[in-house]
C-alpha cells in the first residue's frame, strides 16, 4: 500500500511539473508559428516618398508631429521637478512651448487612448472599450502567480465571442486624423507602435497614412534578447512580462509588408527613420505620428546608456532609466533635425503619453505625486503630459489652465492645419489651439472614462470613480485634493448621486463593446505588483 501511495504521489508530482512546463512553453507557440508562416527578413532600407525638391513660395500650413510615449509616468520626466533621470529635451518642449495644467489620457490603457487620439471621439462611442490583447496573454495573466488574496477572473464563457485578435481594432468606418489632414494637402506618416487593429481595413496604411513603418501589436522587442549591446531586465513576478519575452518578435513592417528586423535599438532606429522622413518632406506640409514603444515592457536598454547610469544601484531601475535616456535623446534629435532643415518655426510638436506608468513594472514613484497606475482611473493612471511647441504661434513657457484630453488632439491638429472636422458623426474633440496660443483657460467640460463596470467622471473640480468589484465609490475634490487622498463619498452622498447620474447618462449613449472583456484583474492603487499583499489595500478590478 505504501509503495502504491508513493507511486501515486510521484505520478502527481510529475504531472504537476509537466503541466507547469506546458504552461511555460505554450507562450512560445504563437511566435514559433509566426516565424514559420511569416519569417522575419534582414534589415532593409526604407524608401520614404520624396516631396518637392524646393519649397513653394508663400506661407504653408504647419508640419505636425505627434510624439506619443508608451506607459510614460508623469514622474518619469524631469519637467515637473522629478524624474529618475533628467529629460532635458522633453523638458525643452514645455519650456519653449505650452503645457496644459490638467491633461488626461482618454483611457487608462493604450489601445483605447490611441483610438481616441486618432478619431477625436470617446472610443466607447464606437465600441472600442478594451485594449486588444491576444487571448493567450489574457489567460496567462489569469493563471499568473503573485496576486495574493484577490485573484484574477477569466471569463471563459465569452471566449468564443472574441473576434480574431487581428480584427480587434478601430472599425474602418471611423474617420482618422490622417484622413482629415490629407484633405488639407498633408503627406501623412506613421512610425512606431499602432495597436489599433492588424486586419486589412484597420492598419495605418488603410486608415489614412500614406506611409507606415512599425509594428501593429501592443509591444515589441527593442533589440534581440541576446544582442551584444543590450541589457535586459526581466520581471519574473509578472505574467504579462513572461508572455512578452516568450512571444514578441524583433521585427517591423513597412506599409504592411513582410516583417523584417529593425536596424538597431528600436527607439533610436525609429528616430533615424523619422529624421529621414522629415528630410524627405521638408518642402511640403506633413503629419508624422511618431509612436515610440518606450518605456513599455519588455525592459531593454542599450549597454552604452546603461553604463552611464552607475549611480542607480537597482538593475531594473537602471534599465528603465536608460530607456528614458534613449527616448529623451530621440526627442532632442527630432528637434535638432527640424532646426537644421529650417522648418522648426512652422512645425507643431505635440508630446504626450498614452497613459500613466504601469503597476507591473514594480517601481514606486512612476506617477508621483499622484495615486494609481496604468489601468486605474486614479490620477496616476490617466494624468499625462501635453507639451505643444510651435515657435511661430505659441510663446515659450505658456501655461494653460483647465482640463484637456487625448480626444482633443484631433481637433487641435485639424485646426492648426486648417482642415475641416468630420460633420457626419458626433465628435468629442475640442481644439486646444486658442488656449495654447493665448495662454487662456480651456472652457469647462465633463470628462468620462470607462472599462466595463469600472467608470469615472470629472465634472469641474469633482471626480467620481465607481467600481463594481470591489463594490465601492471614491469621490474627490481635485481643487483641494489633487492627489486623491481624501475620499468624500460617505460625507457627500448627494454629490455622489449627481455624478453617478452623469456616468449613467453618458453610458446610455454608448453601444455595446465590439468584443467582451476576457479577464478582470486586480490592481492595487498605492503599491506596484511586486509589493507584499496587505489586508486593507485599496484596489480595483480592471476589465479587459
């Protein structure tokens, strides 16, 4: 009998090891399949379409460059007095241009925020409620370790309702910013991350961009994992990170063609190509959407940048900081190129991030002094910088009071270009240009955020968040309490009811999501994902 139990115990242990091995290696399957069906070719030369050899006489509309960082925390840059490393080039955009006092991401994760920038509409207005992620990633997060007493919930019952991952994007019926700018005579270019759909009809080159160079997924490798000049930092506690290292390619596409390897560290290489694209179009109006994937995970830095930061002791922090150094260097190079080509004065640069810093990076302070992370509607998750530099029209050091949003970048760019806004649909975008030029206040407005049953509204100085899991509300007066430390919901039930009515009225206008949320995951408000779980920590469940 004893031998039988020993045999059974050994078999169960072996089965457990086998299951764990399968869970690990299955993450590599999508990448292996892609390598066979769509192999990655060698680096190739990108031939940007050449504009006129000589600039036409007279005035012309401004060039417009929208620079979007990925998961950049408000405290990742030194412009506001913080930062893990100085970011002088990004800071220069604020010093030599304008900044908006309260500027918000349209959502707390990347896909919906980018959809809002490109359409000028609440993404929920056309059903784009959740970030597009492969089902395997969602399931890996759902079975990840380290969640403590609050476990993720995987909605397997809706798995068959999910469209193909490639079709999780902005519908072709939406009018995107480059389509509007093309009507005003602009040449339109995209470089970097897309994450708004990979299927035909949803890709950049199908949505108004004359030329597109980058990757369609939500993240990409910065260098091959074993490159001699790369320094990697893996986040072993994070199931998202595990998926990225297993499945992400070091590859890009040119106008939706075959995949090929970039020509270096991706942040720098995207900038190399941006400078070539600017040079090719210096004599005609152009729109460049420059969407860096830094400092999104996987954390990879150039060894040359890493080696200069010996004062940062923690390896992960040092890699992250080196990624910020590369991002700042890129912004400096773009500004220098505009100046060298003599077009800086008539170029509008807009700089922002898609959302706040991520909880799963495991670093405190990315969004300081605000609470919350990416995937939360606390200020840390949705407060982003907006710097607007246009020497011909915007005075250095201009400060704009009031509330602006990613949604407004559409109308702002259209106004600068002299292009007409779409008139056949409800637009939520409001041009920031008058305030950016004068330093005046932005007009009052109500702003909404939504992901499943987790919703928020800011109306004037009041902000309400409503969560179903756990079931609770938070009410803050941001004028008196900008960092959301004092919850007034119990003391002011009438104000809670008033703001809830606003949320419900706006939600009633929105259609069903284009696809359901597959997972709900716990995100603690005040600590990163690798912090110990302690009873009483505040959290939300993020539906995606």
